[in-house]
């Protein structure tokens, strides 16, 4: 069976709706994707037509989406495209859904702090949780230290413990 796999970049248009049913966690939100192009005649960037997709997530992805996304967040969505055509109130209607395999913040347009899930839990882990490592602020950005490291010990950007007198790399 052939499937259409897409990668859509846009903004969260509606607050994610999360529910738990007999099959597990399910969350959905609307994604607004607006292409931009350079108009040579006007010598400026112009917005194209906005496409709206309903993004469906399941299991732990659904719980993490509900805990992590807000309206207006720039995101990248990867998943299977589903197009449905039906008639409602005498009007032909086409709905375009994405069954997401992965959803993440678009780091080309901002920063994000990642928190690993605790084992057996569906929600986001608390900083400093078992085995998660402590999160501290350094130079305006969150920096993860190794579990058991002394407080304030410098780390490099990849999370490798540095010598106590080594400068913090940025």
C-alpha cells in the first residue's frame, strides 16, 4: 500500500485538544501553512494562500503535543496525508488531515527547551527528575548538566561534563 508522507511547516492555529479514550491518548490541532515568495515587481516578500491541516497525534506524542504546543507556535509536522471529501448541508467539503509521526518546534524561528519523558509516563518529565539531569540557566539559555554533577559545574553544548575550571562553551 502506498502512502503519501508529507512534511508541513507552519503555525499552530488552534489550541491542541487532548483526550484519552479506550485506545489511548489522542490529540488534534489545526496547522496553518502559508508559503512566502519574493515578488520581483513589488521588491518584497508576499504571503501566498494559507492551507489548513488538521493534525492528529496518538499515544505519547499526543500527550506531549498537548503539554508542549500553544496557538501561534511555529512547528514542523511529519506524517501521513489523508484527504476526505464529503457533503455537509448540501455543500461539498474537502478535509485534509495529517496523521503525525513527529511534531516539533521550528528551531529556524526560535528556541525550545527539551525535557525527556520519565519511563512509564506519558507527560513531559520535570527538570531534575530521576536520571533526567538538572537544567540550569547559563547565558540566557537552558544548559543540561549530568546527573550527580556538582552544582554549577560547566558543561559543553553537547552535555559532556567539562573540567571544573574549564570555560563554558557557547
